[in-house]
C-alpha cells in the first residue's frame, strides 16, 4: 500500500477492483465504513462476482475476468477526452511532458522492438527523447505529439466506452457511472483510492493491470494524498514482510536485485554500476548493498574481497526460479530436495495435478507447518498418487503458531508491528526462526573444516544469534536495523548507512525501526495529532516511519497543501524545510530554488510519476495494453494480438479451448478460510462456517445445466476435473461480451483432502503460465466446463 | 443502561462475530454441510448463539446481498424470564438476560414464549442456551465479543440512549439507499426496552421477525390469564373444601349437641 | 346392617385407581413447574430431570388407563361415557343444591341415577381433560420439534386441562374422603358395593332399577337412569 489501512477513512471514493476486502481483508471495512458514514464516501466494487464487498458498494460493476486493463484503459480514455484529470498535478508531477524516443511506437497490438522468436521486446526505443546534453526533452504544454501525455491519449483512444463494454461485458450505463464517480476525485480536496489484491495481479497481464491503476491515480492527482494511493491488499498478514525480506528469487532484502551469473554482475563493482541509477534515491544503492553484505559476512567481508560479493548465490541467466519455474525444474528432475515453510503447493499452487507429479522427483521434502497438509501427503492414494511409486522421504516439522512466538509482522500498510509470545508452542513445535537457526548452526558445524571454495558462503556466513536452540531474535532485529561498526551502536536510519564497510544492515528499508532508543516496532502509542489516522507512534512504518508514500505530492508545486482537509506535509519558508504531520517522503531541505522541488517521486530516476514506463521497467510495454487471458472465449477486440506476447507459457498443450470449455472461471477466497486451508479447515469454528467445496454459478447457467443449489457438478478442463457442489446464486450473472452471452463461475481454492473438512482442489484447474514481469500464475480467468455429476 | 445497536446497513457478513462468540463462550464448532448458500446453518443452535443469515434478492432491479445477525434481544420485559418456571432466567445488573445453569431444566418454555424464538435447548444436556450478551465480559468492563471484533462497526455497544440517537441518525441517512430501512424494535420502549436493537434494511418480516416487537398474544394469554388461573382455581377448590370441612364439622357438632 | 348394592365393577375400579395414580404422579411432577412449595418433593423423583421422566412414564399410564379399561370392558366404558354426556336442562339444578350441601347445608335433589350430575360432570371434565392432556402433551413431549406458536397453545391447553381437572379432583377427594354425606361412596370404589341405604338416598332412580328383586336379583335391566353393570 502506498497509503495504509486507517488512511482509507480519508477517502472520498474507493475503487475496489480485483479485490474483495470486506471478505478477505475485513479490517478495511472499519475504515471504509467510517469514510462512508462520516464523509459520504462512495464505494465502487468491480468484480466478476457480486461479493460481500459489492453488497455494501454504492456501485457494483461486473466485468469479465481478465479484462481489467480494458476497464481501466476506458476510464483513462474518458478522463483524458473529457479533461477530467488534474492538469496541474499531471503537468508537474508526472512524466506527461517528457518527449518519447522517435522510434517508439505501438502498432497492431505490439510495441516497438518485438522479437517474435524470443517472445521478447527490445527496450531501446522505450526511452525519452534526449537532447545533445543528454537531458530529457520536454513540452510543459503537453501539446507536442511525442509527449508522454499525447502518446498516452493516443494509446487509449481505442478504449472507447462501447469497445470497453463489449470486451468487459460491463453494462454501459454502470461503467459510465463508475468513471464519472471516480473522476470526481480529481477535484481539489477530494481523493480516491484504488484497492486491489490478487484479482488484479493473478493474470497474464497482472503487473500491467497494477500499472494501469497507477496511471489512473496519477491522472486524477490521487498519489501521495490522504485517502488516495494505489493500495495492494496483501494476501497474508505478513506477505508484505516476506517480500520486504527478499522472499522472491529476483530480489534480496529491500527490493535490491539478486546478482545474476552474467558479465554485468561479474564483480561487485560491475554489479553496482549496472544496478545503481545516477539519480533518484536509488543512487544510494551501494550503501544498502554493501551494508547488506556486511550483515551477511560481517568481519569476513572486507574491501579486498568485495565484501564477500562472490559468496552471494547468483541466478543462472537462463533459469526460471519463480514458483512455476521451480516446479517445472523439479519435474525435469533438476531438484533433489525441498524445504517448505507454511507452504502447501498442491492446494495453493496452480495446476495441482502437475505439481503433485513433479513432487515425486524429490529425494526429500522437509515441510514445516502447523498441521499435516496435502503436500506432506502428496504421495498417498487420496492425493491421486501410487505410494509404491514414490520414493520421496518426507520430514514433517511442527511449527509454532503466531501466538506461540515473538517477532514482527509487516502489514499491507508497511507497519512493522512487533508481537509477543502469548503461549508456549504445543508439543515439539518450534518457531520457524528457531528451526532456521538450528539448521544454520548445524550446517556451519558440518562445513567448519571444509577447504572447498564453494563452501565458503556457509563457513563465512555471520550467524551470531546464540548457540542454543533458540535464536536471539533481538540480535536479529538489531542487525536488520543496521549497526555502525565504528561505534558498535545501531544506526539511526538508512540515511546513516555507508558504502565503505563501516555499517552493516540486514534490510535497508527497515533501517530506523530499531535505533539506540529501542525497538520502535513495539510502540503502541495511540496519539493521532493530525486526525488523519497517521498514528505516528504506533509501531514503525517503513521507510523512516512514513505513513503515506510520495507525500510530497500532497502539496502543490509551490509547496502548499492542495487542500487544507488533505494536508500532510508542506514547505515552511521560515524554517526552510518541509514540515507537517507525516515524515516527508522527500529530502526535507529541498526548497523552491531547487528544480527537484517538483519531483515528488523520489524513487524514480527523474522524480516523476510514470505515465510512461521507460527502459523496460515492465517487460510487456511502457503502457498497459489489453490482451485476452491465455484461455479466453473471445477474440481480442482491440488488436490482432490475442495474448500478452511476452508471457511465459510452460505447457501450451494444456490450453483449454472455448468450444469444449465455455465458461470463464476464477478462483477466490472466502472470509472464513485462510489460503490453502490448513489453518482453517483444521479449526472447528471456521470449518463449521464454510464446510464444503463448491462452485458458484449463476441462476441462468444453472437453469441451462439443470442444476440446483447443492447438486454435485463436475468442473473440468484440460488440466483436471473436480466434483463439487453447485452454489447457485443471483450474484453471478452472465455478461454480454461482444454481443454474446458469457457465463462465469467461481471456485474457492481453500479445499484439499486433509483436515476436519475436505473438498476438491480448485487449483487442479488453473493454468501454468506466468505474467511477463512477476511470473504470477493466471489464477483468474481460465476456461472450464461445468456439467451435472449424474 | 447500556445496549447494543446492530446496524445491518454496515454489516459485511464476514462472520467474525460468529467466531468471536464461539471463542469467548468456548462453544464447539458444529458439523455442518453446504446449505446451498454461504449461510452455515438454517438457524441458531444450543452451540451457536449468533448466526449471520444471508439473503440474496433483487429490489427494483438492484441486486442485494443482505445480512442479518440473529441473536437474543435481551428484552427489558423478557418473556423468557417470565415464562421460566424455575426462575432460572434473570437480568444481570448490566441488563443481560442470562440463564442460571444449575436452575435450568431445559423445559423450553422460554423458547416458546420468546417473541423472536431465540432460546435453544440442548436436548441431551437438558439446558437452555442463548446469547448471554457476554455478561461475563460486561461485568469486567469489556464489551461483548461480537461488538469487539466487528470490523465495519455494524455492532456497537454503549450507552443505550446515545446509541438510539445514533440509530435514528443512521436511519435517516440510509433511507435513500434502503427505502425500507427501519429501526427494530421501532419503539425504543418496546418489550421494556430491548438491550439489543437493529437498523434493518428490509421489513422485519423479511428476516422472519414479527412485524411488531411485542410479547406474543398467546404468551400473554398464558402468562397473564392461564397461569394465574392455575393458582386461583385449584386454590379456590382447596379453599372451598377447607370451608366445607369447617362448616360440616360445625354442623356435625351442632347436630350432636342436639342429640344430647 | 344394611345390604350392599353392586355399583362399580372391576374395570371401573381398575380404571379409577390406575387413572388416579397416574394423574397424581403427573400432577405432582407437573406442579413442580407451578408451585415452589412442592420443591421438597423433588428428590423423591430424582430431581427435575427425574420428575420429567416420571411425568412421561405416568403420561403413558394416563393415556393407557382408559384405553385398557375400554378394551377390558368396552360396553361398560362406552355406556358410562354415554350416560355422563347425556344432559338435559333441568340437570343443572342439581348444582345449586350441591353447593349448599357441600358446605353442610341440607339440599333437596331431584332423584339421581347411577351417577349424579356432579359425578357426570366429573367424568365429562376428566375425559375432556384427558384428551386435552394428550393432544397438548404430545406437543410438549417433543417441544423442540414444534413451532413456538403451536408450543405456546399446547402449553395453554395443558395448563387449562390441569387447572380444571385438579380443581375438580380436589373437590372430588374431599367429598369422597371427608364429606359426611358422600363419604360412603368411597366404599363402592374400593369393594364395588355401596350401602343400600346410600344408594337409595343418593341414586334413587338407579337404586329402583337395581334393587334386589326376588327371583330377579341377578337380572338387571337397562333403564333410562342407568345401564347394565356386569361384574367384569
């Protein structure tokens, strides 16, 4: 979230698209209802299903799954055509005025530079136009046809209301109402927020869908202001923390790229040169990266050995280490073992049948969880396997639950919140951290005498968290914050980190949460002097306890708040610095004399919000473009290119066709269950609330199929077949897509064959392909057939 | 006096209240099956004190997905308390209508008397169970578990008079969105003032509630006529026999006196 | 020493005493819900839950008692009921006198048959009560399975049945155990025979029909004031 949960109370309009927060993030309802009751805020729910969120929305707009870019693109077009955008904001705070490379173009559904053989773009034309001095050419009037603004307008001119509604199936009058209502937030003193979750991301264009939200918000001047922002509602309470800490393969902590075994990363110097931009806040990257290396190897990391850079694992340039990539490598027999921490792939991962088969190639599996999961028992007949064929040795380690251990969790609002242990773990259960700690100590012991160079990363790994079975979590926390090695004291924040090896820091974005004054994540002070719900002394928000990101943009180009009701920070001419309610997301001393005064987006090299994403920051285009989901019942109405041309398709033979599999399916979660279900299907209270697996189908489709609520039906496609109960509902209505009636069905993905309640695995049906940028699977918008079980 | 205000126009149906209730009251999860909708069971049970009921319907072409939190109203003038032959039901000083476990014999009179059909008998255990308004939290200055957990603020607990004003204000606000919205009970003092009252977005009958919140006629007939008769008539009969015994013995003495 | 007249056969006596037994078991266990002063009796029945079981067992007895009696001697029961339900307007005059006599006054009655109007009313009330008890009792037995509205009506029915049968029973007990005038009738329910004198005074119409007539002592004819009572 660029903003945070409580900030939702400041909004005038919440556009909820690709999310069902009242079910899956109920805390959102507290603040959105407050906005509704106290400010008369409007709530818009855009969803293929009429959800519990839709039930409290002022406007519900149905759409066909996977047509989000068309939906948002049409909004962008309407807003531009009707000049409903915030001109001053757009002209000053975005790259709208920048001129784009002469050779950049978009034609027949493709951006310039496409290589059909490699299914890749060459990004060289996705650049700004620069003058001889290397400066970006601009037209502040935004009139020049090669400005980002004009190109944006041109790009989305195809997204007319009629065209969009033909694609999305949204009734036209509802769509117009959505646009007009949300466009109101461009007005001074008004702000609109976009809330999205996996309904936005789990598509073959997932990253671009989120980009489209950003463009819309920039046009309406909604970034950096209270009640605005692009807000990702994370799927788990601490998924924010896990990505902050480098859970994904391509980043280490603090969103710094993992080195790749390629010449550009051959040594520390090369890596830093390649990865560090000249301008913007990321120009500080060497400080963060070297401090990270110091945290990894401490005294073993010296200037002479590149601070241990070569000990860091490097990615193979050709290998795919994303979720599906790993399983495909496993299927090929390239992996021997697997450590699973709270992961249940054959329920939670896509193409479950395929993943179950792949797991058979494991020699060993270590699974750490609270309960026996389906994945731990992937080799059983219940799972569909022949136990005699499976040689995998499975080790099950009981894990402590959140109440049985201490540590921090990071909310979607980036708050690092410390939690204390309430009760002792049951039986032999241990905290994940302690399990890792014991494993690390044991590995270090095993490799202590090794002379082999490849064992140096383990030998030299700095692991000073105690020698017993319990990890000294306080030491871990201090290391994350960062320590000044010359004084031995914790650094104040990441502004104090150095690139000469004099500081260590486990995660630069968290630096500042544990200064000498103490662990600020443990704070629980409930003062809110601004009344904006910032609660600056409640725990600690990264970065630097900032509650609203890009908050410089809450003030106008002269440094005054756009509107007194939505004031966050402002330029104080007397003090010559930025002051206000929140920690400025800006260098506080940059004043009106500095050209950077109007560059609020400090993480970007140019300081501007990007309507146009240059340099291949997104691999599938500088502007989001609508392509049909990989499996779609219709032809792309906007261009001859049917699917996102750069997505990774692992198993093309499994593409289900619309003739045999006519219904668009989405997977989703319900309030009452948690993720792959182990935590709730084993809890009698939750098991009681949603006891059985079902498929949601509309009344009209049910009539066609001759199915009543509660009847058993088969849902199937080329990847699998599941037998579930039909949940016939008024809330799933067929949509008119390009003049043809299309049905959608919904499948909760919480069920499996273990636990108090069991049910079929929805992910047996989901496809094996990844978004071009994140490789997130297309869990929403695939094709199935539904028929009566008998 | 404190009270609970349930604003169904704010309820998102997340059912956090149901889990919180079971958690605080240490109630077991029940074995359920798919009911054809998200609703977990048709009705509350001795082990499920509160139930979110789900309603899908269309009103003037607008699709609606409405929720109703079924639970005890904690009436000031509680039919269950009056009906209980064992004096097992009483008001705590915080206004919760609760049942004394030891005294309760599970006779079910309370359920039959209740205008809202709330008390539930565990036929094995032979005890009545229903929402307690978390009286054991109230006693300790806490608010009921469901109100505590309710994210959208649909369940509010606090000063009853103030909440009633909040409710009236909310009613005026939501009338545009929900023309059939009403406060239930509509009269603040109905049933001696209910500890729990609602802002409903459909007519009461939509949720299976009586149109008007009042004691049932049959209950009044039973409680105010039949039950007193039950004491008066046999009493009169007994009295008559006593008098008869006296008068007869007097007569006998007199006759014997004559005889002497 | 007066002669004895045969009044209640075995069926009637079986019915009467079995019914009374069950009735009072039911009354006491039921009255626990009415009257706190009976609480001391509860342990005798195994507490409230024991009393509920006793109540149900006795209910079965109460239901079966007249049914078995009917099966034993259908004619007797049928005739008794038919007799008890046959009323004419002047029968009501009886009650004026009855009240007077009840409190020790002297009353003059029209000649009564085998059962006087008071006894007839008792049979009517108890039999209607029996029906009402059963119908409402079935609901109460499976209380949870019935809607509150039906349940409430059943409760009213059960209570009304109880109120009126109990009130009458109190009077009936007093009359049979203590009242100087009617006390002798008890013997009939115990042995089957009543004093001829009593029969002659209290039930003259019936007495006239059943009084020992030479040669025809055993032969009793059905008349408008009574009916054939066999030994069975």
